[in-house]
C-alpha cells in the first residue's frame, strides 16, 4: 500500500483515494484469475533537451525585443551586464523547464509515444508481472507528463484478449491525468479490466493472489 505520495503526484492523487484503488483491485480479482497491477510514473520521456531549447528561445526573444539596447540606455554598456543576462535567463529557463506542460510541448509526440511504451515494457518485467503461474499478469501504466496510458498483458491474456479491447481502459486513465483525479480513474479502469477478464479468465477455486495488491508510484 502507498502511504507516502510524492509531492509531484499530489496534484493527481489524494492519499485517501489510494484505498479506493486497492478496493477496486480486490473486487476485480474476486471475479478473475488475472493479476492487476496499477502504476503511475512522473514521466517516461527524457527531457535533457528542454532547458537548452527554453534558454535558446529566451535568448532569441531577448535580442528580438532589443534587450541589449534597452539595457545600454538605462545602465550603460558593460560586458558584465551580458553575463548577468545569461545567468538570469538561465534561471528562468531552469524554472520553466521543470513544468510538465513545457516538457510535453518541447518533446515530439512520436518520442513521447515510443518512450512511454518502452518504459511500460521495462516496468512490466521489473515488477515481476511476467512471473505469474498462469501468465495472467496485467499492468495498467499511466505516465503523467506525457498524459499517456498503456495496458500490457502477459501471454495468456494477450492470446485471448485483443489489444483493442484495452482502449477504453487507457482512455479512462488519460482522462484521469487531465482531470487530476487518478484515484477515481484507476478504480474505474481496474473495474473495467475485471469485466474484460472475467469471461475468459474466471476466478478458480485454488486461485492465489500472486502479486501484491498495491499502487506503484515511481519517478
């Protein structure tokens, strides 16, 4: 169970909503042998390029608005002013580069899609979802910065449930990111997973809970 929500996630998830997610997992898994694992990550894409782009744009804007001319008219001309200008613009760049909306705008959609998919696959294997006895693990993955969601199912499920069946689940998670309500979004998405899985993978008499019922939050 998540007891300490990182500051960056608090705009999307309240502590009391975690219980709602855990209850949704238990309820869904009472009807299916599928093992459902919800996960939130801050971002999947690399953003090292963002500060450089923002700083370049600010410098270009500074010269386009004749910043040096205005500066010289009020403070006089001196090379030290330019060092101060660069330092000031770099500080502004560092601030804006931390904003998810800026990172999203300055990262191509294709890069976002590819990197979210790769991160989801990595987490699928690192979280031992691949290791269930009946190959019935399923990852509900939400990446906040990109506002994207991915559902990855293990072999037994993917062989019987078409990939398109998970689109509604992804849509619920994406809406939750945009509305800042991941607690409700995950609970609804998990319930939908249970409805999809139950007909093909009903609960068995000897069913064991192989994966811990928890919400995973990662940077």
